[in-house]
């Protein structure tokens, strides 16, 4: 897992799947649905490697390891 700290101090978690970013022809942004997380991106890993794509999968606020937005409480 990787994490980025937002300007308000919350954590945004993400994961990379597929081909290594340095060798990937393109990067695809994967946004999971309700009741999922960045780990759903693992389902795309093999196909992404095969096609030379890198997949960035991000946890939505309040899902997985990303902090909930204060207005969501």
C-alpha cells in the first residue's frame, strides 16, 4: 500500500498494478465501486501486464485505508 497525505491531513491510499510504471505505455485509473477498495485493482493485474499497462487503483474516502471526509460522518 502507498499513501498520500492530503492538504487537510487525511490519508489517501492507493496501489499500483500491472506493468511497472517506467515501462508502461499508458496508465489506467481504476476507481472501485461501493463496498470495495484499491485491492480490487488486483483483478486487472495479469491483463494489464499482458498489454503493457500500469493501473493506479485508489481507495475512495472512507474505504479501505483512505480517511473518511469529515462531512461523511
